[in-house]
């Protein structure tokens, strides 16, 4: 790491980028179930209408900004399978770049080039990123990259206005981007450097991204109405992500769904209180770690989680593990479990019981929780001059 | 940042733990309202006083008493469990305070974790069991004992064991862990005396239920031998072990958790989370 200079760094990044692109291109011809059953028919519908009103006429279960992207892709003379994947791949590079830039903020000296290169490689070569964009034509990289952009702008660069605008774009693409919000709110409360009024940029960003739909004939409330329509669409505690609800899949959602959401809220509340009370001096690697933990908490405890929704934590945790050796095995375990989950769901791999996958995920999550919250609590006790009784 | 905003944040930060307690209490009450109307398939078996029933006589007297309240009996039992949940949480906070007076954060966190324990939530308001009320009485006795009061804690623990017979083990554990505070003869006489009074009361409590004293005595240990739903003996050793884990799950979680926090045992937080989760899964496997 000491020997990586700025010049070497650019060459390394270029090499990693080329390799990452090749890995994804290998999967380009693959047509996933989601592409065959949804994306391809949606693209045909948009093409058939042929003008911007196609966006507002869309009746599927994605939000308007992504449908706008699909519409504009129909104007290109490229098969939809490749163009859809190319968009996701571009955002793969954005999220890799952002995490690399964040990692480079950890050190001031020349070590930062090595850290940046490693973080870049960890994201770009992450098998989940390769599968999601290159093979499955999913859009997890889009909302994750925009969410990480908001993290970078708010926490690293301390530009809250732009950061909140980016966050608005992220949740406009997909509501799951809200998983980055807890760390942003904790940062806001802790640092006291920017106003909550900056969050007014969020609805502005959502409306800007919904402009194609609005021009096409939808109302100004189209984004909100689409969210409300999507929110209650899958009323199940367990929805194929191996989290704690795997063991309670028979429990009725109408009784325990709200309890699940409030359990998650209280867990994040405990973290926020510990964070503020600990009196610890936080560095950039701590924020990355806590962002990974809060995102993973949402996926592990909230109901109705799809197998892709832990994507943000799956990108953040390996980068966090660069700075904390104790997280390396959990990060590896998390990636392997998620790859198996995706593989058996979409690539016809030999299935492993969801209970086994969930057990693995829970062990990783509990270890990560004990590590994060235990560390904060020990810091609190040290700063308060307390000893164990 | 606006001046008003900063003042508000500073105010919240200064009183953060109080705000947390109020918020958590309100949310805990709110989530307990939701499963009031939902029941497990086997809920009737815990109320119907079938042969070899494992619920205590005091429990059935309570069920009869709540018939006079203007709500469904099962809802009354569930709200009693909610009182038990909150009482247990408050007593946990006070017991932690006893050992960690300056550590307000730990006290409030224990309160929060108690109220939002999935074990507590599932066993009480979802499953209509009043284990938490019995645990509350036990913890009240524990707290008063630490204030050097002796008779009232005995009564509290007696009521706890009468309401939920498996609490007897925890009473004996409590006395054993405090045997150095008393003379050896006092310790053994106290234990035997407690057991005798408990057995007599178990028998007497069955009389208003139009059952015999001996049936009451038999009922006091029925939970060790019979399935609570079918009234049959356990088919295999594994069935017995699982049922004991279910029966002892909530008191074990609360009391074990308290010991972990108060004495800072060399058990990791990871292990505590995992054990708690396993008990929750066991409950879930019975309920859903």
C-alpha cells in the first residue's frame, strides 16, 4: 500500500474497471426471470406507446423514475437486455468510486491510494454486484449508488443540501434507499452542523425525477401515490430474504407487521442514543461501519424483505472490513449467504434451506451488533469513568 | 443550523434518556394493543381446566375473577400480562440501578430491552400467558430483599410461585445465591418453610374451584409432567426438554439477562442475543 502513488493508482483503477466490466459483460446474454416476465414486457409496452405518455401510463410495480429510464432506453438502437444492464453497470462504477473516495478519506498520507484501490476492487468484484447488474438486470446498484452519494456528500464532504437532493433521488428510484437515512439522521443530530430544512430538497429531487411522468400526464402527486400503492402490496413477514422472519413466516402480517417495524425503530433508536452518549471521537471508518450496521438492521428486522434488499450493507460491510479485521469473516459469510440466496432463486443453483441461510445471517448480524453496540457502550463507560461491577 | 433548532436538539440531548423512556413506553403500549384480538389455535386449552391441566389454581381463580370485568376474559388476561410486562421492565430498571447507580444509560436500556423483548411480547399479549406478572412479583421480592426487608419479599415470591409454579426453581436459586447472607440453619429452615407453605397454599387454592386439596397438590407439579395443551404425559424426552424451555423461557430470559447486566458475567452480548433469539424461535414454533 505504501508503494502506490497517484500515477499507479490511476492505472490500478483502470485495470480493476476493465476487469469488472469484463466480468459483467460475460453475464450480459443471460436473461433472468425478472427480465423475461417483467422488464422485457414493460419495455415492449413503453415502446408500443412510443412517446412520453408511456411513462405515466405504466401500471407495474416500479416507481416512475426507473420507468423513465426504461422509456429513454427504448429510444436507443440497442437490445433492451443490454441497455438495461448497462445502466446498472454504470451505477456499479459510481458506487465503487464513492466507496473508494470514502475509504481514501480515512488516511491523509499515501496509504490512501492503497485503501482507495482496495475499496474500489471490493465493490466492483463483489459477486453480488456482478450478478445483480451483469446477470439479473436488476437496479439495486442505482438506488444504492445514489444512497451512497448522499452518504458521501452529507458525511464525508459535509454538503447537506446536495446530499439530501441525492437522497431524494435515491428514494425516488426505490424506497429501500431509506436504509441510509438512519446514519444521516444520527450524523445530523450528533454534529449539529446543518439544518433539518435541508431535507426539503428530498421532495424536490423526487419531483424532478418524476418530471417525465408529470410531462407524460401524471399528477404532481404521482410519486407519493405510487409509493402508497406499492407499500401494502406484499403483506408478508417473510419475503425470501433470510432474515429473522424466516422463522416466523406463518405469523400473520396484519398482527405482527407493525410490531416488526417498531422493533426495528427501537433498535435504531438504541444505537442512536449510544452513539451520541458514548462520547467517542468518530472517524470515517466508523461511519462506514455504522452505515453498514444500520442498513443491515433494516433488512434483518423489517418485514417483507426481498433477497436483494440487503445490497447496500453487502457493499458497505466488506469496505468496512478493510479497517476492522474482526469484520472480515462476517463480511465474507454475508456475501456467501447472499450469493447462495440469489443463486438458488434466480440461477437454478442447488437450494439450501432458508432456515440455514437465515441462521447464518442471524449469526453474522448478532456478531456485528455486539461488535458495534458493545464497542460504543465500552467507550461510554470509559468516558464516564465507570468500571464493570 | 437555525438557533431554535440547535436549542431544541440540545434540549433533547440533555434529556435524551427521559425522552427515550417515554417514547419506548408509548410504543410498547401501542404494539401490545394490536395482538389483543388475535389468538393462537391452542389458547382455549390454557383456560378450560381440563384433566392434568398445568396452570395453577391461583391462575384459574384469576380467570374466574376477570369474568366480571366488562371485556372478554382472554383480553383481560392479556392486559394483565401487559401490566406484568411494564412492571417487570420498571423493576429491572430499579434492580440494575441498585448495582449501577450512576449508569443511567444502562438502566434505561434495560427498561427498553425488557419492554421490547420479543420473548416478553410473544409470551404475554400474543399468547395470553401471564408469566411476566409472576416474574414481576418475583422481581419485586428481589428488590425488597436488597432493601433488607424480609417478610414482604417472601410473600411476593410466594405469590409468584403460586401463580406460575415453575417460579419455585427461581426462588430456590435466589435463596441459594444469598445463602451467605444468613446462617446455615436459617437458610435450610427458610427453604423448607417456604416449600411447605407453598404446597399447602397450592392445595387450599383449589378448594374454591370445587376441587380437592390433593388435586391442588398434584397440580402444583403437573407442569413438570404433562403437556399443557393435551394434558398427556410427554411422549419423548425431547418433548419434555422443549416444553421446559417454553415454560422457563420468559423468567429465564429476564432473570438471566438481569444477572448478566448486574454482575457483568463473562458471557458475551452475542451469546445473550443468540439465546434470547432461540427462545423466541421456540415460542414462534408453538404459536404459528
